[in-house]
């Protein structure tokens, strides 16, 4: 199993626990990317504190967020994973998602003839280069664990055999159902949160297929939030994507001027994050969590811009443009009586849980192929 970010590890946690507890499996974990970076909270320590052994640490993250640095980081990752997989000699590789750290790992696994099981393929994010990475991983993978029937069909459309594509639902829903979520008092004591009458959780990532828009769009968001004098604002800082540091600096400057009603976290940790979702009115920004996890809590999501365009969305998601007027209008809609009443009947399109159990059942049955020759499945 390879993990490179806090968010993806949170989704994998319960699956890792199940694999660890299954006698016929020997769990090996390779941590890489943001997990190993002090700038992003050195979250490999969270993995170890959860009772897992990290078998390999693959350093690859350069101290820069430029396109050149990300390309070089990907290359460093491939060098590191070549050594790691040679040492670990895994029978199969399980990965989740669409980040460049995972792309580096799967490319090396493909060359090493290690079969790959890919989780959360078939999804689309038209505003980010994750889109191309995700579909590339799909073509390198042998088994596919997808979150919806539409995503299953898309993986098959990419030429993958239907016999190896499984709709198991979203792992984020599993995380919510399996976790012993913290109370508001526990979050206040542990995280220093100061809940108010209105509360919003904000996560905004750069739109990686656009040049120089991060500052402009995020400034529009901050200006809209600044109008909410009666709301408590909880920021989670962005990933190691292009222009991520611009968003970080702007967030810290905003909090410096609004310390009593705002707070930020480099990494909240999965349990703290999901626990916080219970007590906020909505998620604001362009994170996939607003689409995959927030609907289960029956809270609203203000989805800004086109980073998540193409993903399946619940009725709790309010799409808006990345300008102050549009964001302000979306916030007003979020707090309207009509929308709040609609939230009571919202269902999450990413399922009702049990994804971990479904994946485990399949993993126990599958046979490691003698050779990784795939025929392109034509529709």
C-alpha cells in the first residue's frame, strides 16, 4: 500500500486495519510525499501512532510548488519507488486516487510487473491535472474499485474488462460510519476550536490546469467570508500542488487579522476532520470531501469554480463561480430556510458504507495473474 497525503490516508485507514488483521495478508506500507514533509505536518507520525509499520519512506517532495518542482518530485519518486519495490517485492500494489505521488508509484509498479488495485478510478475533475493522472493509473491497474455505477462504466469505457471493475462505494462514507466521532467539547479541548452560531469549514486548492488564478480566486473567497461577521471559519491548508503556498500565505494573513473568528490547520487528521463536519453548517472551497463526505452529514457544500467539474454531486452541493458576488450569493443560499430544509432529505450518491468489507471480500478471492497482458475492452 502506498500513501502520500493526509486525505488519502484517512480514506484508506479502515482498509489498512482490515488487511493488517487478516492472517493471509502481509501488509506493507510505503509512505511518501506530504507525509514526510515538516511543512505539511510530518503526518507519517500519524500513521505510526495508529499502530502501523511504515516499511519504506520514499522521499520525493521538493521545497517548492512550481510545475518544474512537481515534475522533478515525480521523477525522484520513481527513483525511490524503484528501490522500495525491489526491497519489498510485493505481490500486488493497492493505491487510491490521482495525485502525482501515486502516479510515480504505479508507473514503477507497471515496469516491475506488479499488479495494481486502484481505488476511486473513473472519476473526473476537469479543473485539475489529477484528471489525466487518474485515468493513466486506471490504464496501469489490473483491478478497479470504484465508488458509483457511473464511474464503473467510465473505467470500462477506458477499455478495462468489466470482470475486474467493482462498484464498492466511497471509502469516505466508511470512515464516517466506522469512526467514533468526537464531541464538540472534545474538539474544543483537543483542537482549540471555538464554535459559534454559524460555522464553516474551508478547504481551497489551486486549480492546477490554470495559470496564476489561485491568488485572484482565493482573494474573492476571503472577501466573501470577510462579510460574515457572525461566522466561525475553520481553514484546512492546501496540498503540495502548484501555487499552494500562495493560498497558505493568504490564509495566514487573513487569520492574523481575524484571529477571534478563524483558525487554520496544516493537517487536522481524519478523525478530527470528520468530527468537525458534524458541527459546521457547510464546507466551502473546491475539495472532493465536500462532494464525497459532507452529504452524509446532511450539510451543504459550496463548490467554487471548476476543479471538481465532472464529479457526481448530491443536492447538497451549491456550485458557484470563483468571484466574490457568486460566492456571497452561494453562502446566502446555504443559510436560506428552503435550502436548510432540503438538506434533511439529502442522500449521498457515494453509497451507504461497507466499501471496506466489499474490497476485502474481493481481495480474498482474486488470484495474482501470471502475466499482466490486457486486451482492450471495446464497447
